[in-house]
């Protein structure tokens, strides 16, 4: 029963709400429509008033201009009355100001005289004598009297003066001249095309008028001398006047009443819009009456058009609907409001629960991952350190001052002694918007006194997180480095063990070949092939060992004269060739660089060797080596050839290990040469790239640092930086400790050499290592005889020996 009562109350409330809302809507709509109608009526009245004002202004402008033209010809004629012998100079002086008088639509002002057929020669001689040079009077057709233009002043770029025209050829102009002479005052002609305009294309011709004022002498018995005539183009006149006073809002049509009672349309001026307002006014002009018809689009008239009525109508309807809806909602929406509040609360609780779950999940992920992660805000204050980060750093408390990071966490350069610069730390670089990968540093503090080597990646914090900051990922690579060092030592031992039997095989083959000089050629050929196979195997071992040690071998940088080094490499590749069979190699002026000479020689030897090797059969190699500064403290070296080139599909992988672009073409190689070059260049902090040579072939380019100042060197790459000698608590300097370390390492090295001597057949043999690399002081003789660098990444050289 209670539920039924509530339902009835709810229905009654809805019905009363609908009724009240309907009444509010009808009343509001009625008021809005009434106000809209009133505004539209007022707007129409404003449009009519503006139209009247614009038409009056246009009427006054046309009357003013036409009256000015009438007064002009009348005043000019009055001036000529007092001149008994009118000359061209007099006419020119009197009419010169008119050229700048802004006479709208005026074509020209002229002086016209009458003459019969018999008088034409005499009149022509008279006016030639008065300055009308070259005047020729030609009658268009026989008639009682002709009217010739003697002097003419062109106006508004009307072209050159055309004297000698027979105005009587235009009946409308002739009638106006005769009427003016008869009545003794200015007259206006009927509309016609000016004689000077009849040579124009039809679309450029206009209906025009002439104003004519007679010139009589002031004597008691006046003598007629001629007329002052002003030509007026109708379209130019009407467009000029209405463009000025109508401001692009007023259309106009000009009608002129002729002597025959006709009212032709002389000119029309139109503007954009749909005219709905029209006016017509008559204008007395001299002895004629013109009619000006104006029309305009009410919506374009200033002050007469507004979107206020429509805006008010739409706004009123919208507000009425809103008000009616509000009344309905207030009458019937209490239960609905409660339901919506409950629904919103439930959604908010669900969103809060989801946020909490995401936060727990993120925390679990951060706690589970083994990589150390740290996040800082824009000021360098730590927002997050996951458990792996705290365990790796060995510090329980963070510091929010970036300048204290080095001492607080114990961060050093890879040498383990040089404090790591704050500005070079990955998090600081990431805060500057500079991503970085694989930045190595030593972490040593009270919790980690032995120190560990870590690799750090830094990235700017994604702006979607809602704030600026940076994130860094730390990885402990201490064991990885130890493994790599052990692997390098192992590679050296393996290379020695592999090459020792090869040397024995080669020696026995050479001895057997020498002893079998009289044997058949097949036997010696087999021995030669064995020797070649041994050499290829030795070269492959050298290449593999060079590849494995190129990254970790110590850099011994110094100033290197590139021109001398390139000359030695070229000499090594071409000395054994006859003069007429040597390739064309051009070496431009090259800069001095700061590099490890032995490693740099390997790069040049590989690139120049490839340029000489990868050529089309029967084609002489052409190589060009150039260098130029690149970005202040760097130099760019380029090696270009005219060989077979590298396909675009192979270029992205050309510097990867064991990749060969032309293996199917029969060119030999291991696929490691360019990978070694890339490692060496990157060890020096530079970059290497490849591109097509515009003249055909390939162009390799790489960058190297140049010496800074006089004898000073630029900063070494991060892996090769060393700290200056500093006093230590135990009384030794850093350099003295390094000397002691070198002594220990020398002893270890000697022990290794003894072990190798016991296991190998060759004594005092140099580990091959970077066997393709000559010593730091390269010589000009055969590079195979040059001392070789050890593969183990230490700072000592071992005893030299022949392989």
C-alpha cells in the first residue's frame, strides 16, 4: 500500500511538473517572439534611414561634381574671352592645374572652333601660327559647318592629345555646341561614345557626355570664337563617385534625359549583396536632368544590420527551454538527483580502487625487477628508488642536492679515482633533455668499499606523468667486465695455441717445397695451396682476435700526422706493383689528429684496402682521401672510391659483425673489417658512416678529435680518461701507485709469457692480438714485420718476435 501511495505521489509530481514547465515555456516563447519582432522592425527602420542618408550623400556628390565641371568649363571660357590672340602657351598655362584637380571621369578638356569647308585652310594656318604644331583639320563629311578641336588637355591618363578632330561627326556633341552658342551658357550633350574612345575595343567603350561653354568676346558687339569642351565618361564618373561615398555598400544607375525625351542608362555601379532597398532622385545638370537610382542590401548597411534579433531569439528560446526544463527537474528530479549522486559515488569509489590497485601493481613491479631504477624531479630531488637501486647503491638515505650526489653515493669515473662530474651524470643530462645510454661509472662508498662498475641509462621523464623530471636505470656490470677481460686473455692464449701449429705447418711446407724443387709441379702446387690456406687461417685468427680486443685494448693517443700515416698505408698497398699497374690514389691535405696511431692505421688500412679491392674486373682502382674540420675540436676523414659500391639494402648492416655485402660476387673477406673500424672510431669518441659517392662507388667517412691548443689534447673518451696525480693518505701519489700496479702487471705478464712459451713451440712469440695493427711507431716497410699489439687490455708491451 505504501509503495502504491509513493507511486501515485511520484506520478502526480511529474504531471504538475510538466504542466508548470509547459506554462513557463509558452509564456517565455511568446515574450521572446514579441521582442524579436520589435527588434526586426527597429532594424528595418534603421536600414531605411541609412539608405536615405546614403542616397542623399550620393546625390550631393553627383551634383557637386557635375556643378564643378559646369563651372570649370564656364570659368575657362570666361578666361579665354579676354585673350584676343589665344595661343597654345596661353591654353597650356590656363589648363595645367586641371591635370591634378582629381576630376572624376573627366577624359580631356579642349578648345573647339567652328569652320566651313572653305575656311578650313585659313583656320588651320591661323592656329598653327598660334602654337598648334602639326595641326591638321580634316572634315569627316561635307556639311555647312564643322567643329574642330584646336588645343586639348588629356586628363586621367586619357592618352595623347588628339587635335584636329571634327566634333560635328558626333550629332550629340554637335547639338550641344550649337545649343551652347545659341543660348550663351554651358550645356550638356546627350550620351554618346567619345570620338577619341571609338577606336577602343567595344568592351572598353563607355557612354559619355561633353560639357560645352561658348567663348564670346567682351566687346559691345560680341564675336564668337569657339567653345571650351570637357569630355566626361559616364561609367568612370559614376563608379568614382559611388566608390567614394558608398563605401562598397551602395549600388547605382545613372539615367540621362535626352533631347528626344529618352532616358538611357549611362552607367551602372554594383556591389556584392542582394539589394532590397531602392531610391530614385533627379539631378539638374546644366540644361539637362539626370536621374540617379540607388539600391542597397539592408544587411550590409552599417548600423542597419545586426545579428542581435536572431541571437536574442535563439538565446531566448534556449533560455526558455532551459527554464522549463529546470522547473520540471525541480518538480520531479529529487529522486533522480539522489540516484545520480549514488551512481557518481560508486564510480568514484571504483576509480579510487583502480588507482590503488595500479599503484600497488606498479610498486610490486618496481620491487620485482632486478634493474635498479631511480626517478628525480625537475630540481634533482629523488622521487623513487626501487629496492634493487637501494641495494645496488648501498645507501639507505637519499640526498636531494645534485651537487652532493658524487660524495654521497661515491661516484667515480671508470678509472676509479676521478670524481664523476655532476653535469655529466646521466640524470643531469636527462634533466636537460639529453637521453644517454651505457654511461659507465664506478660506485664506491662505505657500504661498497671495494667498488663496483655500473652502466647507467638516462631518459627525460615522459610529460604524460604530469611533471618534469628524469629516470635512470643502473646495472652492475662488474662481473661482465671481469668476464670480458678473462675472455680477452683466453682469446690470446687460444690464438697463440692455434697459430703455433699453423706456423709449424707453414715452416714444414716451405722446407718441403725447398727440398722438392725437382719434383713435379703438382706436388709444389699442393704445398703452395697448403701455405695459402695456413696464411688465410692465420689472418682469420688475427681478425677475430682484433675484433674481440678492439673495444678493450688501451688507447695510447698522441698527435698523429695523417698525411704521413696515409702515405705509409698507400706505400704498403702499392709498393709491390709495377709503376704502370699502380692504382690512382689522390691524398689531399689532411689535418693532424689526436688518436692511437696503431688503431688508426688499422682503420685506414682497412678502408683503403677495401677501396682497392672492390672494383669491377678490368677497371683500375681510383681512391681519394680527404679531410676537413668538423665542429670545432673534430676532424672528418673521408675515403672515396669508384668501385662497385654498396647496395642500399646492405648499408644499415655494413658495420655489423660477419656481414659481407658482396660475398656472392666472389670477393674474399671475413666480414669483420668494418666492424673493427667502427669499434676503433667509437673508442676515440667519433662516428663512422657510409654513403654513395656522387661519381660512383662508395664514400666512407669518420670523425676523430684534433689536438686542442699548442700540444694539448682534447678530453679522451670516457673509457680512457685518467686523473692527474694527487697525494694519497699512504704517502704515494696516484702516478706512483700506477707505477706499482704496472710492476705487478708486468710480473703477471711475464708469468703468462712463460706459460705460453712452455705450451708453444715458438719462444718469445708475441700474442697476435690486433695483428693487423702496427706498433705505435709505424714504419714504412712491410706491415707484417711490424711489432704487434697484445690482445690483453693492459698498458704494457711484450717482447717482439717473428710469427
